[in-house]
């Protein structure tokens, strides 16, 4: 299950969306371990960034995202395109 949840999370991040662990616990991912799934993506070499957000009620939560350069790098890898090699 964790592999499919990782893929769903990565697919969301590749669209440029920012997500929170609370959002990951609902449709379409339904993961009660969103933070763990994000950590697993990082362990695989995906440069998932995060920052703290201050909510209006005074609480804080982390928001996860991919920078544009990382999205391009990952999409380039998915399409099988690679950089030119110099002989």
C-alpha cells in the first residue's frame, strides 16, 4: 500500500500543488501516515521541500511541495529523456 500511496502523493506534487498531512489523510490518498510517505519519497532521492504555515487559530502545520526545477527533472526522467552525453 505504501508504494501506491507514494505514487499518488508524487503525482499530486508533480502538478505543482502544495499538500499537508491532513490533506493526505483524505481523498484520494487516504493515508494516516502521510509524513512517513513523504519521508520515503525523500529517501528515494526526491527533493520534497516543506515549510511551516501559521494557521489563523494559532497552530502551525507543514506544507509539502516540489520546486519547479525538481518537477522538470522528475518529468524528464519519467519520459525517458536524458541529457546529451559528450564523448
